[in-house]
C-alpha cells in the first residue's frame, strides 16, 4: 500500500510574516524533512527543509539524467543524495509557485550564504505572473501536478476545430509558425491577456517545460506534423 505524503496548503512563517503556501510540500521518509520544487538558475530544482535545522538543502535536477546536483554549499551529511532523489520523485509534475524563505519552526531563518544565493534563480517574474498562474490552474490535475497530457489534448482539440489553423495547414506554413499561432491564441484565451508578446509566451513555455523532463508540446508537435503531411498529400 502506498501513502500520500503530500502536505496540503499550510501556513508557515516567512521572515516573521505568516503566508499561505499554495502548492504542496512533500514529507520525506529518508529524513525528518519536507521538500518542494523551486526554479534555480540552472533550471528545475528541489529544496529540502529539515525539522532540526534552519539551513535548507538545495539541488538542481540534471536534464540529462534526472539526478540531483546539490549546490556547492549543501552539506551532504545533513542532506544526502538519497533524500534529494526522493524529493525529486515525490515532487515530480508539481508546478512552480513563488515562495519566500520558508521555515518550519519559530526560530529565525538561517542566513543564506552567497554560494546558495548564486544557485537560486533571480527572476521570478514569470512564476509571479497572473498569466502563468492561469495556465497552471487550467492544466493542473487532481493530484496537484501540471498535466502535459491535459494541455496537449486541449491544444490539439483547438487546432482541429480552428478554421484559421485549417487554412494555415492547407497553405503549408512552417511547423514553428503553426505551433506559435496555436500557443498564442490558447495562452491569450486562458489568461485573458490579448497582447502577450513572443518574449512573454516563450518565458512561460520555458518555465512550464521544466516541470517534466520532456518537451512540453511533444504531442501537439506530432499532431501538427501529421496534419501538415496529410494536407500536403492531397495536392
């Protein structure tokens, strides 16, 4: 029997201020600790918080192997690799959310060292944006995971029902132009923002793509290739 070790929305002290954490923390079995996903400078990562220390452990996630790469200042005696591996497994699919310094006790948070500050991502503008939140909310499943399957299914359904997309396919536009048009229309519809710039859309796609170790629009790409090929065969 398996047990759900996710911890529902809770209130924690963040630099002395109470705040609500909207996404799930997960409780580890390898340590008396909890973990969550965080965007780091090198891409996706995980943070582990032990109950017996205020110093967190950080690790990025290798895109090639899916294995943890601890920050230079993370003490592997306190935060062993197997704890990071468990954290990666349990948080797989969870979207990012903006967080301050989270602590699990009433003690003051530890000072973050310069090395760890360098390890963290500086720009949280995308994760903080209402546009990103709207897209995540639209495609988050009951487990709290961002579902690439739900997203691709919806985008493919739109592609097959759109007259403009049909005309673009018949005119044999490039795959990139076709996909970019679909993403733009769907993002603008989901967010209620009719003037998203290419830079904004690309930034959102990049953050969404880091949730899972495969290309976000793989199924959409395959379907669009098929549509273009079938249309070409008719002429």
